[in-house]
């Protein structure tokens, strides 16, 4: 039966490839690949694998009817499963390109994408296989979210390492400066039309569960920022922020409200805030500017007071993370290691430990 699953997947890949070559308005979904794989395997098992002479002629039609109903039910479940798998695949492709855009090598981006995709698949289906495998996947996902490198985490890591430099004495390379935005093209924010040097606009769909808890799914992200000038007490320098990924971290929302099952949020860059900015200083036509370039691929800013608060709370966050990881490890050990409590004595049977796999 497995061979028919791969045949169906191969047909799905061919159809997906042919559809991608045709100009069309409808989205070409990867869900057709696992869907046809399941359909081919189920069809072969229900209609072609069983012996035709096992049942009398009268019962054979009933069996065919039951097989047809079972096949329809399988296709219904296959549609849901394949759509979910396709969504994971599309997120994996998006994640791969995003990692490369952030400066990660192709090999590292590929390993990272494959690992997170397998974790998502395990979280989706391991609960039906083994609860311990599901819990292990959950723990690995939690640890991954802590240790994975994001531009925001790299920004926070470098702000702890780098010394704040004065603009007049900047060296070439990755630098950290502190100052205010004094020049640049003035923009009007989308919400409130407030004058600013840049804005970051987001829209979310709001969904509510049976208990009334809200969840948000981002549907739109719009960034508008041009080159601007940062100034401290020693001088000024131009920041080449236009048409490049730009990190904004710790900025309080300028507007944040909900209306008609939608949430609207916007952050702006204004002239009255002291920012800490990190980027690469380089010489362009004899003038030193700050930009985003290899090997760090990092350019962004954060309010200076937010960075101070973040650094003060760092030991507490680190201790809390260690405690949570240890607690998850203990819970996983309880689920996996057989034990017996009798007469006030707890006995652990490590030799009989069952594998979650």
C-alpha cells in the first residue's frame, strides 16, 4: 500500500508543477500532494487489495457500498490532514527565505527549516500515536523557541556586548550609538496621520473560542521608513534604513485598537525619543554612514529606557527559563520512567524505561 501512497504523491507533485506554470488567479496549494497520496493508498486498499470471490454475489455489492462510504470518509479526513501539512510546508518555505534574508547561510536555514517542520508535524499527529512523543515534541518546541536566533534576539545580544560609541569617533564595523532622530523625510502615520520618520503598521484577524479567549492572526504588515539622521552630543550620522529589513524593538504602540473583528496596531519613529541604534558603519563616497550589511545583517533601534529595563530584568528571566526547563524535564521523566511508591519509598525502574518512540 505504501507504494501507492508515493505514486499518489508523485502525481500530486506533477500536478502542482504544471499548475505553477500556468497563469491563474487561484492559489496553487501544496495540499494536493499528500491528498493524492492518501487517496491512492486508500483506494487501492479498499477496492483492489481484497479478493473479489470471497463474498457471495449478493454481499459483494454491500461490501462495495461500505467501501465507497469508507473511501469518502477517508477523503474527507485526507483533505483536512493534507491542508494542514501544506500549511506547514508553506510556512517552512517562508521561514527558509526569511532566514536567508536575515543573513543565515543556506545550509543553516535548511537545517533549521527541516527541524521546525518535523517538530510541527510531530505536535500535530504524535498525540494520536503516543502521548509521550507529543510531550517530548512540546518540550523541544519550547526549547527551540528559547534558543533560536532571531534578529530581535541578536539585537539584544549585541547591545550587551557592544560599547556605546560617540558618533564623532565611530569605527568601521558593527557599532552601537545612542541619540535622537533629527532629520529625514517626514511621513504621516496610517493611524492618526501623525508626523513621524517611519511607521510599522499591522492588522490582525480576531477569533474567539468557547471560553471567550481571543486569539489574533496577522493578516497585514506594512513598513514605511526612509533614510534618516541620528544625532548625539558629538555629531550626526546618516542611517540607510530605506528598502532594508529594519528591527524596531520595545517601542510602545502609537495606536492599538479593535474594530469589527479586526485589530489595528502601529508603531512610529518620532523625534522626541532617545533611541539606541545598532548597525554596520561603513564609508560611502568618503562619508561614514550606518547600514545593514554582511556579515551581521543587523540594523535596528530600540528606546533607550526600554533597553535599561530589559537589562535589569535579564537575571530574573534567565532563572525563570531554567526553572521551566527543569520542570518540563521532571514531568517528562515521570511520564517515561516506570515507578512505584510503597511504604514511603519511591522506586524508579530505569531498566524498564519505555521509549517514547
